[in-house]
């Protein structure tokens, strides 16, 4: 090949390791939270400002790695000049905002949101939310006993705009049997509080697979594949990134689900070990959750700057060869 | 995007129905034959180009629904493929709207209104009779519907027939007989000449401005329109230019008629000043507030005025494209507006270079598909964009980030119908009509127990008593028990408030609101408990379900109202009322949108006035 054929020359090596572009620094914004002055970078949310001075603000639908959808409304605060409360997780600070985080109105709304969730969703595997509920002294019993669970797939057929008139004696819930349609993970929508996180993780915020979306309307809203197809027939690629962000355990590893059913799941016996996935060159960090010398689930730290806690099917579920023990 | 399309292939009929609205597929990507010239080995339509089709989703679903009565999986997947929409997302969109069904439906559906104005006129019996009559039919299905916007002719029904030649129409004062007639003859009362004359009791009176043409001129006749002052406003607008138009609208003091009463001029100014080359004008014709039917009367009776108003809004704001979002339950309005748009285009009052002025403005109709929440402005944008009709969090406001993320001017039908009049008269003179903060003339939707229900137009300042008198009072002369102002999202007032002036400030002073202009009258015989239970059920049905306070609050409110209804409160009635108050407060304080904020208002006001005893079924008097 002659010297003049330049087309095979490799591009010059970058002199720097590729990094995220620097965000320009704009002047900080000063706001007042419960009378205390706080200064945060422009573009921060009220939640960021609250965190900075250690105001502990409950959040459910918010997640550091996802676009805020501000639907749960548990993080609301009072902003002077606003008729209604505002969600701190998504509202950006503005100069001289006066914010109240502990007024009666704020406490009432937070309490009611938590109480509403307790009265309609199974939160038994969501200890943080239950903690918050205790802190805000909820009393879900006042809506009556929970109504009996729907039969399998019944809720998936509810038609928008038509519902059976309730007797009012019992509190309606989203209770229903879990959807177990594959060997990797289980969807137990009796525990789903419709935070939209899994949909975001499956969609443009991480995976871009779009296997699940919110279907139906109002209290009949639900997370669903098209026509409520079982997962193996859907677009799901089993990256498990939805499981990672689910705040209630509605989505869980089949291994965890089975152990919980058998009563053998015990987090106090579990260790967590970080390692690097060896399947491909991306090199995602894996956190192996091990109980009694068996991997029971795999997560990845959200703080990981590049992968933000996301994995693919191999890193997430491809561990059985490690423990291919005859039983 | 990497989208996996699953599911069955379309039948040829399904393919035809979809292609009829989307055009034939150009490439293999969109489900057609591979076109090697166009595509080669790359995907021609990926990425942002594919995403730009998303807004055709609802029109495509409508086409399939009109052909088959429901959305069969083959057609569904074909649509997803054509528009590059992930099937799960498209399924989420289709299941949001109650006129779309993903399960097999009979080809003809009769929707019987079960809302407030109709239930006091026997819609329950009508529904039962129709269900019995068609129990074994494989052709005809009977369904309950929220308010059909025909409250002046309660009880109302809407027939939607799917098939190769889909047809349908509304039936007022419905009986099993006239519904059956329409089903067999395929001719619908709303196509008859005198249809609108029933809706406007003041027909022909000289003081009418907004209703002046309704029932008189042919709705799509340009010459008839111009003979009565039509397009004079637009002509003036073209002559004076955007800045002066906005000044006239500001000077007029016009406030939005969609319910929120926002100053229209201020909104227009904000959109005109918003940055960016692309802006939109949207006309909100989703009118679904129970008790409201004024927009329907304007769309059916004088669509050109709305079109003229939109064109003026376009010139003022710098938008060249407008959308009018009409609720799916108004097939006649869709028809009339489309004809009026076509006629305007043909005569140069719309399109590029309007009357040689160099201004361009096009209008496209979008049909809703059964969702009250899509009247909320940001939910409406999402619906046009082919998404679930979920309201967005505000800020940002539509004037900055609206339809397709662009600055958007959105106004109600009646607001826009005022615009040509203002531009003809001059803002200052318009401001001379009405009272302190309420300028101009207002359309009131009077229904319920009155002798002549209908849309009434009067200058602002008329009192509740005068308006009810105008509508002939209660038919039997029976005393009035309560009046619902502003619809289901409004407030009940008692007969002691009859002297309240029906202005923005007058109603606010008594803790009520004018809302969309609903005045629904209930006489002494009314079972108010039944109505309150229905209002609770309405919000349970219509909440989009996005935010917890409204999604769960609406259902807890309904359960509680049911307990009061059957007289089995948990604890004392007093405890229930205070719990109801707590539910109301979180819905008002923490919900995302106006639906949640107002979902408890009517119930709270009624219980405040009448107490919990009004909830119980009236015991029929036993004669000794
Ligand atoms: C639940 C809900 C439903 C609404 N429905 C309608 C409607 O059907 N028509 C309408 O014009 N405005 C409706 N609105 C008000 C709109 O959000 C918006 O304020 C209005 O279209 C603005 O127009 P205007 O300024 O001309 O009033 C609704 C608001 C809410 C919260
Ligand atoms: S399944 Fe989990 S992540 Fe998904 S919406 Fe429900 S609670 Fe949220
Ligand atoms: S998790 Fe998947 S993407 Fe990450 S390193 Fe392992 S194989 Fe590669
Ligand atoms: S208030 Fe109700 S309708 Fe509005 S966003 Fe929340 S759930 Fe949806
Ligand atoms: S955490 Fe802010 S609304 Fe859910
Ligand atoms: S049409 Fe029945 S209440 Fe409006």
C-alpha cells in the first residue's frame, strides 16, 4: 500500500481523558428556608437547598439519576406568594424565595399523602416510607379495612372513566396477585404506588427500551406492557434497571421474591461486595448481595458517575455460573 | 430509538383504515414495502424525524375506532410501526381515553349521560330502558357517559356508529323512542334545521353579540358571515398590526372565559414577547365541565367567529399555526368547524397571505377522545402531542413552554369569539360594557329545573335572580333549593344568595366562582345527596391519576360520600365531615392541577349549607 493512502491512519490520540463538559458557574441564589438564609448554585432545586442545611425532606418519586416527575407530592413545601404548595424536588430556587418546610399546611399534606399511600398500597417492603409515615403520625385505618385483592389481571382491564360505585365500607386498594412470568424478576403491583420511576428508567432516562408505560387513568392507572402482555413477549431486555429504582419493592429479583415467600430472606445475614462485571469492556461496578454464601441479588451504586447504577442483563442476572452448586 | 414491535400483523381492512389517515407507508420502516432507493440499508426515519410523527397517534386511533368500534391489536401495532411509537407507550395513551377501547366493542354505541343535569331529568331510567331493549344485541352497546354538553336538553344521548361509513350524532330530550328512531333511520336530531334554536331561548333578540348569528346564518357561509360584520375584526387587525391588536385586547379588559378568568390581553402580550420563531395558538374546545354547553353552541352555530378570533390571535402573537382541540363527544362541532375552515381557506381568510396581507395562519382540528382533564391547558398540549393527557407541573407556563415546547397562546372558545367583536368595536368601547372587573357580555349555561334552559347572553352585571327569571324560573314554580355555579368544579349556593351579581368579583365575594358560566338550578324536590355522590364519582373517574393527593383523594372522597349516603358513617357524621375536610385540604394544597384543586369544592360548599342530612335519600311520604 502506498504512503499516500491516508485513509487507514488512526485518528490522533486524545490528549485528555474524555470528561463531562464543565457546567458554567452562575452566581449563587439566596433563599430563606424556615427563616434561615441559604445560598445554593443557580439551577438548584428547593430540595437541594433543604438538604444543604440538613432539612430532612421526605421524597418518594424523586431519584438523583432520573428526571423529576413530581407526582407523589410528599416533598411539598410552602413558598410565599404561591397559592398552592410546591414540590421541592423539581421547583428551582429563585432569588429571595421564602420557603416554609414545617408549617401546618406542609405537615398536613405530607401526612395525607403518606396516609393515602398506606391505605391503598402494600408498603411492607418499603421501610423508609413507613418510617416517614410514623414520623408524620398517619392513621390509615380511618378509611376502613382494605378491600379484598382483585383477581389476576382484573385491574388491567379497568376501562378509563367507568368504575363500580363503591360501598364506602372498605378502602379500595391496588391489591392483586403478583405477576410472575419469567425467571428473573417479579412485578408485584399490589406494592406499586405509581411513582413513574421504572417507566423513566426503562425509557429515555436510562435504558431506551420502552417496554413498560403507565396505562389506564386515575386510580385505575397501572404500569403495563402493551395489552398487558407477559414480559417475555414484550420489549423488555431484562436489564433490571427498573428494579433498581423501584422504591417499594414492587419490582424485585425472582430470587428475592422466592426467598421472601419462603420466609428465608434476611438482610441481617447479607453482605454486600463490590466488584467489576467481567462480561464486557464497559466494566460496570456490581454490588453482589450475598446471603449464606449465595448471590441473592445484584445492584450497582447510583453514585457511579458513568453508569449511574444501570446494568445490563449480563451483569444484573448473569451470576448463576458463580454458584452452580448441585442441590 | 430501538423499538421492538410485537403483536399481530394488521388485516387489510385495518391497514386501509390507518393508511386513510396517515397516507400509504413510504418505507419498510413504517410497515410498507422496502424501498431500496429511499432507504438503502439505513433506516430512513429514525431519530428525531420519527419522533415528530408522534402527534398523529390520536388521529390514527380515532380512524381505527371509527372503522371498527375499538382498537384491534393488528391495527394498533401497525400504527405504532408507522409512527415509530413504542407499543407500551401507545397502549398507555390509548387506555387513557374513555372513547377508545382495547377490547372488542359492539360497532354502535349509545352513550347515555349520567351527569347532574341529566340525572334529575330521568337519565337513569333512560339508561335502564335502553340496556333492556338492547340486552341481546350484538350490534348496539349502551354505555354511561359523563356530561355530553347537552344539559339544556337533558337527558342527553350520543350515538357513535362505527363502520365503513361511520356516523353519529347527539340526541336531546332523549327517550327510548327517539334513540331507537335515530338508530334505525340513521338521521340525528342535531342535523336538523331547528336544532340550535332550542339551545338559545333569546334567539333573535337585538342585544345578542356572541350569539347573534347562531341559528340565523349558515355556519360555514362566508357571505352570510360577512353580511353580519364578519371578518371586519380581522381586517382591522391586519391594518393596525400586532402591537395595536394587543393594546386593544388589553384595553377591552377581557378575561378568559375558560374558568380561570385570566386577563386575555396580558396572556397575548406574554406570548408575543416570548422568544423563538415558532409559536402556536390553541383554541380550547374540550368543554367537558358538567353543566357547560356554551362552547358547543358557538362551534355549531358560529364557527367562523372562533376561526376569526384565532387568526387575530395568530397575527398578534406571531404564530402561523393554530390548533383547535374539540372534545370527541362533539362530532357535529368538528364537522361544522372543518367546513368553516375549508370555506375560510377557499376565500382567503385563512392560509398563507391572508387577504394579501402577508400574514399566514393555518388551523388544524384535533379531536379529544373522552377525558375531562384534557381541558386543562397543559394536559391538552400533551394530548395533541400524542401523549397521555396528564397535566404538566407549572411553572413553566404555556406562554413560555407550551405545545411542542413552544410559546403558546391558549384560549377558550368563548374568549376567542369575543375577539372579532373587540377588534370591530375598539377595546375602550368594549370595556364600557359590564361592571368593575368583568367586561363585555357573558354566556351563561342555564340548566336544571328552569322552564327555558339554554345559553343566555347578557352584559356582565345581571344577578342570579334575574338570570333565572330570564330562563323562566322553575317550571312548576316550586321553590329553589340550591344553585350550582361553575359546574362540578364550582360551588353550590343557597336561595339566600339570589341577589349575587354574576360577575367575577361578585361571585368571588360570596366564596363562589363563575367558572365556565354554569348556572344549574335545583328545586325543592331534588335529591341533593344523589347529585353530590355523582360529583364525587365524576372526579374519581376523571382524575388523571398522576399525583397522589388527587388520585387517592378522589377515591377516598367518593367512599366517604357513599357512607354518608347510605347513612353508615365511620364514627359520627361529624368525624366524617372533618375527615372530608382533611382530604379536601390536601387535594387543594398539594395536587398538580386545577382538577385536584377544585374536586372538593362543590361537595364542601353543599355540606356547609345543607349539612350531612342532605346526603340521605329522601324518605317518600307515607300517606295514612
Ligand atoms: C380540569 C380542568 C378542565 C378544564 N377544562 C376546560 C375546558 O374544557 N375548556 C376551557 O376553555 N378551559 C378549561 N380549563 C381551563 C384551562 O386550563 C385554561 O385555563 C383555559 O383554556 C384558558 O383559556 P381562557 O384564558 O380563555 O379562559 C380547564 C381547567 C381544568 C383544571
Ligand atoms: S413499579 Fe415501582 S418503580 Fe414502577 S411505578 Fe410502581 S412503585 Fe414506582
Ligand atoms: S453489566 Fe452489561 S454493560 Fe455493564 S459491564 Fe456487565 S455486560 Fe457490560
Ligand atoms: S390533580 Fe388530579 S387530574 Fe390533576 S394532575 Fe393530579 S391526578 Fe391528575
Ligand atoms: S418527591 Fe417530589 S413530588 Fe415526589
Ligand atoms: S349533558 Fe347530561 S349533564 Fe350535561
